[in-house]
């Protein structure tokens, strides 16, 4: 916990079923990157606006390509160890009543890894698959969204994880309407949607600074690295999914993404 023995306040009264692998040393983090934006600029986010902002950020397939494996992409904290696992997730967006919504899942509590965590539909790549191929196939298998109803439009920064030695490619796809979802209970406990405006609302975002005994790449001079959280009804988004969403929300609001140059743990 923090040096003065106190743990930063979290979401008062908010309940969630996950167990977080917290270190002993936790401090309060920064405010949301969009904290200075007036509320009026955090609502009314249409797909048209999202697409425009993706183009401005060079994250749209009209003016950029999904990155391949950078030569420097090795497992963080294990210099020279190449990525052994590749996966992709689908950032599935649709518009309803003038607001863009996002598809999320809660992973099954019976899974060996990341059980019960909130995630984007996705999973490991098969041989020869592109990130788009993987994201679309996994979305169909996990939540029943057929590839034919998704227009892949862009991407977000690949993430390399320390725990599993894997790389995750987030692929952005647009849907014409709210999807009818059918989950695979072996992988997904539930599927749900949330408007981007809710993720941008006051009181939803929280950043903490964690420090573990083993130093992490990207940590500051004192050994702390940021962990993001989002409160959603009945649950909490954190970890790699929260990183992806933070970049997405920075792009769609036109603010700087604080971690653009960070080497993530």
C-alpha cells in the first residue's frame, strides 16, 4: 500500500466478483486523460465521429495498416525472449440513439487464465491468421457475432503481456445495429454492452500506481506503473482490456494518450 499506510479510495459502494492480484504497494494515480473535457464533449459520440478520430490518429485502415511484429516486440521483463503467443480482440462498436456502444464479455469463472475478468471478445490466433481474422472468428465463437455483420475499420496499439508472454492486437469493427449475442458458456459467463459515454462519465475511471518486488519495464523512477480501472454495472474493467479502452477513449475524444511512449509491463 502507499507509504503512509493508506490505500487510495476506490469506487465507494461498487461491488464486483473479481479477485484482483494486488501488490502490497498501491498509490493513487492520475486523473482521467479526458478529465478537463466538459461533459458535453463526452456524450453524443457517434460512429461517424469515431471514424473521423481514428483517421486523425492514423488508426484507420484508410490511412494506416495493422502493425505486424515489431523487431523489438519481446516479452516485457524477459529481454530477448520472443513472443510465443499471438491473439487478437474485437473492439465491436455500434450506434444507438446517437451514442456509440461497445461489446464486452465476462470471462467464464471456470477458465484457467483471467477467470471472471471483463474482456473484449477475442482469443489466440490460429496458424496463418491475421489479427482481423482472429478477432472476427473469436467474436463469432464467443458471442455469436457473425463476420458478415462486422466492418473492420481500424486498430489500436498491440499489447505485450508479462504474465503470459503473449501479444494482443485490438481490431476495431463497426456493426450496423445492436448485435443479438449467443455466448459460449465454456468461455463466456456473460456478454453485455456499454456506451462510450458511460465509460467517459465522471466517477467511472480510476488510475492506481502499483509497485511489485520485481521491477517492471515502463515503471517510473520509484518503480510504480499505472493500472487503469473502469466501473461498469456489476463489475470492474482492468488490466489489458482497460489499457485498450483508455487508448480508444483518448482517440475518440481527441486527447493525448498518456501511455503512447510507455513500454508496458
